[in-house]
C-alpha cells in the first residue's frame, strides 16, 4: 500500500512526488517531479503495489493507472472529508433559495446611532455574518502572530493558504479587508459570493477555476470563448483586482 503526494522544494515553483509506505507512515522514495510518467515508471518497477492512496491531482491519477493498473486507487481520510464538505457546500448553495423560503426572517431594524456617534463606513455592518467571520479570522491571525508564530505556522494551524494569512496580517483592522467588496450593488454573482468567498479563503485564487466551479451551480455569466472575460468578472466582483489568475 503506497501513498502518493507532492512536496515542494520551492513553493509555487518546483514540486516533486513523495511515496509513503501506508503501513509504517514513513517516506520510501522521492521523485524529482510530479509528472504522471515518472510515477508510472516507479510503480511499474514495483508490481506488488495493490493499493494507491492519493489526492485528486490528475497527474497522480494518470500515473497510477498507467504504472499499476492492478492496484486499487483510494482517497485518504483528509480528502474524503474534504470532498464531502465540498459536495455539501455545493448542495446548500444550489438550494439556498429553498432554505430561505422555509425559514423567512425579517431583518431586525437597525438601531439609531447614539448622539455624537458617527455611522460606520464599513460595507459590512456589525452582525453581518460575512463581516463577523472576517473579523474573527482577523483577530485569530493577529493573536497568533503577536504570540510569536510565523505566518507559515499560522497558515498550517488554521488550514489557510499563506497568501490569505499575509493578506489578513497586512490589514490593521478587519474593516480594511472590506474595502470595495460587495457593496450596495446587484450582480449576477450575488447568489454565488458565499461560495466564492469561502473558496478564496481556502486558497483557490485562480479566477478561471472559480468560474468553472460556479457554472454547475447555475451561474449564467457566459460560456465558451467568453470564459476569460467571465473569469475576470468573478475576480473583479470579489474586489480582488483583474486578471485570470494570481
């Protein structure tokens, strides 16, 4: 039983493949790249492999199928839960309107500002769940950094990408993260911003991929040759700049 995953000698630049003995949980070999052909050759030289535990990377799937067609390919525990959570999230996003219809809730009237108190300029007021979640993340990240943890350690502890931690660490206040985000304007992306916000926080910063993910959820913002324009629209609506990938 062999586990297959990637490792980075320089994150974002150069990756290799690590092979793990599932029973001992110890690495048994390193490949200098993560090409399907390299994995296929390695497996072909070891015909006794019966089970391959891998993530969803297409190059690992192709290499495993080519090099060990007799082996059963399975997902590891983390990816099983991750896949399940993604499926549940997509299902909830698709049926959001049904859930709202079942539990109608009138918004509470906004309290009058106290005398001399300036109204908040934040596009996400107190009590807005997206705002509160962002404020909670901001407080947690800054508390860990103040305690002496590195940004890499914080990202690992919170399950975030280092880019997300860096973005939160640079903001002195959580309100600094709200600027330009989803203010009082309607958009064809309104129904999908919950999903997009969560995916961006998880580290998926490729606008093209985000566009591809929301199309099955019902997004009608374009298709085919127009997908580049639409992917840029996704990024722009999120207030993250322009362009297809970052």
